[in-house]
C-alpha cells in the first residue's frame, strides 16, 4: 500500500492539480495533506482529479477553518485535529502541521510514521522502525522546489518527488 504526503500547497492550483493527478494515476488510495492548503475552493480542484481518501490537518495559515471544514465535508475529505494518530491499513501514524516533539515521538517507536509540514524543508529520517516525513513545500514559493513524498509500506521505502510545471 502506498500513502501520499503533501504539505504547504498555499493555493498553488497548478501544483494541486498535478500532485493529485499523480496520486490518482499511480493508484495511491490515501493522501495526507499536512496543512496550509489555504482556500476552501482547493478541495474542488483536488476532487476534479483525485478520488481516493484525503486526510487534511489545519496549518497555521489555514484561516477559514469553518468554511474549510464545510467544504471538506461536501467533498468527502477528513479534517483532522492536531496532532492526530491515524491507522491506515495497519500502519500507525501521527500527523501534525507544526513540528511538535517530532524526534521524541519517533524515539518512542509507537508509530511507523511521524509526519509534519510547516517548515517548507524536506525532512526524511529513519529512527529505528519509525520514519519521520516532512515532504517539504509543494508550492515551491520559498525553496523553488515543489515536492511531495510517496511511502510504500510493502517495501518500507519512500520516494521524494518533485513537480515540474
């Protein structure tokens, strides 16, 4: 099973389309958006190209939380509290936007993945059985790199991808 991780799309419509088209075309049934999607209308763009399960946590720039929540419900998208523990097909995850005790959580070995966003910097690190995932920024506004991560639980491997548009 593969899981997509994306963060900090910051209303970059073309990136949202391209990333979620990739998730769909590669049969990735679960994607976690780690915050700062920004505008509620982005869920419409996601659903135009992606039919799988999408989990989203609020980021510090997601200001319109009420309408984001309403639009998420309308588009069958799960809004998660921060931090949230998830289990997807036997994989145990804890997800958040801002990094909160990331290393400490990984060192507990309670989770297969500790995932966060916010910093706009890629962070992929294995600590024992736990993988720390920060897919960097999908928008590319600060670093110039539009990145996301695909994790393959069968291979216990991740792949950092860059969107070139």
